[in-house]
């Protein structure tokens, strides 16, 4: 199981960078909700299932795509999400490209992985913020939830998880880019994903969240500098992914537990999605 998770992470990071190297045009406005998932699930009903996990703050629908091999008995699942931060356009572009890549691939590594795992892909998590970056503010980061006081909108969805919520590195000011929200999982987008994953906590073996920009493979902890009990294994997996990326065009990724290795103890990120299950 471990080796397969390792291959899955290496594949995801590698192909994300390949997309960037190819100067992929992520300036195409991707459908946030129904259109693309409906088309793709209708085209490949035996490979993809579309799962509605809830409405956003502005009542847009958030869909997860489940990719599977209908003839196999998967031993687990891997979760991949894109677009938690609205302005990081390459992330939703990657997730949607990756779905098609998995479907079309004849590579035995891909088909082997799909025999062992179901893959849950959330192509655009922050659907409201993503739309807002197209219509109003290209560099918007948060969701669009309204707050009781003041005129500032939005919560940083990657500071809203129940993992040392709103500690150092997050803000309780609704006008801040790192506003943590009213309480853990106060935002419907975070609540929807947290509930979905909790309901499948024994089944989901790996969690991957795609951001931009920079070239890093980060793993827990983000909110504290100590190492997780899985540190050695996570470090090994990250190193494999980084080696795979470098083998294509020599692109160098940094890797490590984010609070210590990546930020060298200078920054901590409380309430981040990556820490929730660590
Ligand atoms: Zn981000």
C-alpha cells in the first residue's frame, strides 16, 4: 500500500510540473460547477462518479469526482484537491487536466494505481472565490463569506481547519488575507470537505492538496515545528516525488515538513488542511 501511495504522489507532482513546463493556458475560465463534471461523468460513466458535497457560501455547487476501475476491488482511496485559494489558477487547471489524463492513459502504472485505489478529485474547491478572480479581483485568495461586522469579506479556507485553529500564522481580523473564520469549519466549503473525508477516514490513505506558486512538496506539520509520527515515511515519499520531477527538465523542488524544513521555523500555518489528519 505504501509503495502505491508513493507512486501516486510522485505521479501527481510530476504531472503538475509538466503542465507548468508546457506553459499551459490556465487563462481559460473553467466551469466551477455542473458543466464540466456532468459532461465528463456522462462520457465515462463506468470510470467516474460525480458526488455533490455541498453548496458554497454563495450557494454554488461543489462537486467531487470519484475515479475508479469498475472491475477491481480497491483497497483504499487517495484524495486530491485543487483551488482552495481562488487566485491559484493553475491548480484547478491541473486537476481538470489530470482527470482526463487518468481516463485516457494506457500507462500500466496508472491502470495499476486505479486497480488499487479510488481517486477522489475536487477540481475547484473555492468556487465562489474562483469566479470572483475572473469578474472582480484577479488576486483574491479567500472565499466570499460575509461577516457580521465591517465590510471585509472572505475567510482563508486554509486557516479554517480544526488543527491548532487560529494560532500564530493566522488572523482573527476579517480583513486579513489569512482570516481564520468564526470557528473551526465555520465555512461551508471546509465543512463539506471535512465531513466527506471524516465519513471515509478508514478508506482514504493519502491526502494531496495542490497550490501555486513556487516549487515545494510540503507535508505535516505546518502549525508546529515538531515532526509527525509519520515523518520518516512522508519524507521518503516527498523525496521520490521531487526526484521524479527533476528527471524531466531538471526542475528543483524543495521538500520537507513545512513549518521547519520549508519555512525554517520562520512561519507556522495553523488550521491548514494538510494537518487535519496528521
Ligand atoms: Zn495556496
